[in-house]
C-alpha cells in the first residue's frame, strides 16, 4: 500500500485522517470478505493525495493487489471512445448532427418496435438517429440485460454482446433489429457506444484499438490499457470472487487474456488506476496533459455539459439531479441526488465495479478499481461520500 504524505493532503485541501477513513472502510469490506481487493486514487490540483492498493488481486491465488493491477473497466471504455469521436469531429470528419446512416448505411430505414397488449407492431422511425444521439444514448437503442422487453429479447437471441464477431459484423447485426424507442425521444443506456466504435473505424480507416492506441493511449502514456492483456502481463489481472459474497448469482466476466474479434467501444477495455487517472487528468485540464492536446478546451466543456434537457431518462442509472453529456453522466443540481458533488461534476463506471468522478469546480477527480460486479451499486456512492467528507478547503 502507498499513500502520499500528509503535507500533500493538506496542500490539496484534504484532511489526511478523513481520507484515511476511505482506506479503513475499504479494508473493512475486504476483511469481511465482501471485496477481494481494491485500488483507490484521489487527485486534486494535479497532486495525487491518495493512491492505495488493498486486499488481494486474485482470490484463487491470494496474490496481493498492487497499484498496477489490471482491471476489466467495461463501460469506463465509453468516455475514451466518446473522446475519439470528438477528436474526429474537431478534424472536420463528422458533424454531431449527421445521421448515423451517412457513415453506416445499415442504419437507414430503421423501424421501432411498439408493444401493446402482448403484440408487437413495427413503425418507421420518425427521424434517423444522429451521431449526437449515439453519444448521449438517445438513439433508440438498448441493452439486452436491462430488461425483458421484446427488443431486448431480440438482442439476446442474436447474442449481440458476443466478442466473437467483428465490430463491422456487430454493427450489421444490431442495425438489423428494431429500435426500442423513437430516436431522440428518451435516454436509455445502450449499445450506442459500440456503434460509435464502428463509426471511428469507418471514419479513420483504422481498427478501433489502433485508433485509440495511436491517438489517445500512447500519447497519454496509458501503457496498460487495451482490449486484451498480453501474456507477459497476465500475472497482474485482478479477479472477482468465484462466488458472490452476498449470495447472488455471480456475473460472468470477460476473459482479458483472449484477443476478441469485437473491440467493444462500449465496454471492452482493460486498464489500471494510473492509466485511467492520466485520462481523467487530461479531461480535468480541458483536453491537455504533459504537452499533449487531445481536444480543445471548449470541446471538453461541451462534452461534459448536459445534452438531455427535457428528454426523459428511462431506468435507474441516472440519479435525480443528473443529466447526460457526450459519454458521461453530468450533475445538473447541487442537491436532489443522494450523493454529494458540485454542479458540473461528471462520472461513469463499469459493470464489474470500477468507477470514477471528475469535479471541475473543485479541480478534483477520484477512481476506484474493484472487481465486484454485484456490489458495484454500493461502492460507487461510498467513494463519492467519503472523498467529499475528507475535502475541507
């Protein structure tokens, strides 16, 4: 375990004793066998005020967790791919108002499934989904694991989440299924960012992995972030418990050792806390880090603003007082939500438990890396609560 000195904590406005509470609570969760291990990082004003590794990396081998352990970050892939799309926008290769079918013709003439009294009717889409719709999850798509509606069952029937088909084959398969909603009508968390991954490939002429590596990961020094873990790094892979500690059905997690055919823009990357912290510091610096500029500052501001307005949100993933930007949930109200944070804070997480938030008003970000799929909804607000409790100035 490592942590910055107390003087740094005080300089960044943190109480070291209160910050230690976060470590103590995570350690207690590990002691009670609810977590195998964890890596937590907190940074403010460009200073790392906490970076600690706790517990074990792999419950089967009892290998200790380290700060360079590699995690399945799942949907924390989405912000990276969203940045890639915005980089292409800044290069003049795409407009956010462009219909998706302009670049991916398989999305022309889409239909929307409407369920009434046990019957399903297909209606033509009133308007085509746009690139902005994909970025803000208003394209009418869904996720097969979010419910049991007819469209979601169709996703499951064709195994739309398979890692064994190419990104192109995925896009063709998804476009062949009806939409869940009329484009632009509701926010529904979805496979939209997987479609954006294919869009990046078409616009750039590169695979998604190659584009991310060349234009984001390598420039930022994110040396351990990729769609698979090479053999020489297998000993650093963090694993969940084989059995859910709360008695639930354990979620099957992807095997990071396998090279997937599908480079999932919505959830396929593996990463470390230090790699992801560099990405977040770049965002907090409004698009630049260590002399590398990915995006213009106004583009970052645009991405991290609410893009929903009066568009209603379906499901429970967006808490009260939050909207959604272009790849992130965005806090719109100081109160209302059951967690603290400034207006303008943005965040997201991955289904295996990893999570982050960035608070530009406080020049602050935090990352928690865990592999505890069924417990993720507990640890995300816990991180937020305890970080703000330790911030005194």
